[in-house]
């Protein structure tokens, strides 16, 4: 593991949670000015303290689950404490807007950002507020009046671009609005675990927002740092190796990349819950069936088996389909992709680092087939429960080998009870698999425990992360119980309905 000097200490950490070393290192570089020093310069703590200078623009490019949200909340608290600014605005994909307030409350952050909508802005909430912290979704910036109000309010503010890959298109209204606001800000921050998905040209808008790449137009930047090819030589097919050192030098002035391989604790898995809203059709059907479930829970003679059976019915709806009495699957909205499947696609495209792999675990065959179609471009492998497949069947062995060894195969879709025993899905040292998503659950603690171990082992290169997709408070309670290997029955009885 290669680490540079970590100047920030736990005393500098303003949240009521123990900071990770990677988070202190991130603060050292962005807020305490370590990055301003040359490698052969004076890196003593005394020299650094004498020249504290938070960077105007900075990119916290920390891989998924390394804690970049908490780092940003810490910087907000430090900036307010030190009198740098008392105005903060976070721009985020809509799906993550509510997470900022939840995490700030959970970590007891001194500043808790409040979600706002376009309606709030039209009503003048920003114009009336001389200070404060707000979270707004990127999509709202496509509206001209909203973008102007944001730019007016952010003069002297700290602006945080969460999942900054969202502003990669320099010609979009959203990206232009973000850059316009960034020009008058006191401090700008980009947060992303994967700031580049297609090529170096994805970085131009993010770097301009951070105060870099000045004097380079998007076209000049692309021609300088991208390797072009394909039809008429106009497609980005990689990085220009000749100019890569120059790009790296520019990035080092305004950002820091951290990987789970170098900074995570590999001794224990990391757990996360990802909120995925249902469509109106799903929600209506879910509420209808939920009434029967609540009645079941109020039955004095309810059994654990009855609860699990009813949970599985509700889970089908959250996954986008329902079985009829003849076990025929009906998709609730056949004309569109269910939100949970879209979320898996988003995670693979925007959060799993290039070269790494993902295990997706499902319970139902319709979900397996759907995921296979949605994730086709990631060249998925499969482990199915066909009633006769075993871990040593040739087809299963071939699929596992393809997943573990073929860089083009980014994901394996496993049916839970067919995947839980006898399979090692770690990838390899060059292309490791560090993430598992439970698209669905069987609610069996044995199934859960066994499946969590499929990509863990003594030769794994970093910490593994287990993600549960949740759509309501009950899902959340069940996911927590599964993490802790506690009774699902008790979790359901104690959760909100």
C-alpha cells in the first residue's frame, strides 16, 4: 500500500464518527494544502500548518464506499468553522438527494443539508436565505430560471458536484449551469468513484469546474488526451499515451484518486443499502398487497413461514413483476425497464471501476432473464437453478471461468440458491470482483451468509462490499437484519408498515 503524508488527524475530523485513514488523507490533500507541495519540498507538519490553504477546486475521486460523502460533509463543517463560507449547495442525481440529509444526521454533522426542489426555488427559498446548506438534483438546472438563481446564490459559496460524471457533457444545459455557478463560488468539489467512463474527454467539464484545463476547449482537450479511431477516426477508443503524463500532472493539481485495493479493510465486508423508488404502477400494486400483509402481521397466530411467503410476494412487485396462481410471470410495466434493473446498470456503468467485476444475486427466473437483457453489453455470465445444475457441471464451470478470467465479462448473474455453495467468484488480481448486489433475497440467513462469501478469500485484493436494494422502511429493516444475521421475522414485526 502506497500512502503519502496524512496531515489531518482525528482532532480535525468534525463528524461524530471515526474517520478512516483514506478520509483523513483526502482532507489533507484538499483542505490542508498537502497537495500544494512538490514531492521534494518540505512536508513537515510545521511547514504545512504555516501555509494552510484549502484548494479552490478539488476532486475527491474515491472509489465506491470509501466515504467521499462524509469527507464532503467534513469539509463543509471546517469551511464554516474557519469562516470561509456559510453557504453550501450540493448538486446530486435525484436518487441520492435524500441520502445527504440522512448521512449528515447519522454522522451528527455540524451542517445538515436540506433537500430543495424547483418549486422551492421558484418560491424564493434561496433569495430569502443569506446562508444555509441545500441539496438540489442536477435535472433542475436544465431550467433557465433555476440555473440563474443558483448562480446568483452561490457567489462565495461551496458547491459540491456529487457523482460529477453527470456533468461530463460540456454542451448540456446542466453542465453549463454548473460551470457558471462554479465561476463565482468560493470553493468547488467534485465527488466521484468513477469520473471517467468513456475516455479522458469525460474529465473536461469536471476539471473546468475545479479550476483546471483553462485555455483548452472541449475539442482541443479531446484531441490532446484521447486516442481516436473508429468511424472516420472520430470515436474515442482510449487514452493518448503520449500525452497521458501531462493529463496526470493536471489531475494531480486538482484531485486525488483512491482505490479500495489500497485503502479498504479487507478483513470484513462493507454493507450498503441503495434506495430504489418504485414506479407509480408498482407502488399502487404494492400498497394493495401490503394491506393484506399488515393484516397478516396483526394476526395473533402468524408464523415466520407465513411472513416470508408474503414478503416474497411483495418483493416480486418491487422487482417489477408478479406471478399468477399458475406461476406465470406478468411484468407490471412491460414497456419499460424496472427501476431496480436500471439501478444495476447505473452501478456497473458509473460506480464499479473499469476492470472490476460485479456479482448480482436474484431469486426469481424472470428477474434473471430481465437482467440478462438489460446488462447484455456487459457480457454477463450466469449461474441458474435449473433443478439439475451442480457446481461441477460443465456449463457452470465455463460460466465461472469466463467471469473470473475474461476482462470483457463484467458481471455474473446468479440465482441465489444455485450460487450459494461451491462457487468462487473473486475475479482475478487484475480484474477483481469486490462488489455484490442483492437484487432480491430469499430471506434465508444461510443463503445470505453463503452468498456473501462467494467473492471473498485469502487471495482477494481488497475489501468486498455487499449492497441491498431497498424501496421502503421494511426493506431497510430486513436488509439490516440480514447484515447482522438476525431474525427476519423479528425485523419485520418491528419495522414500520
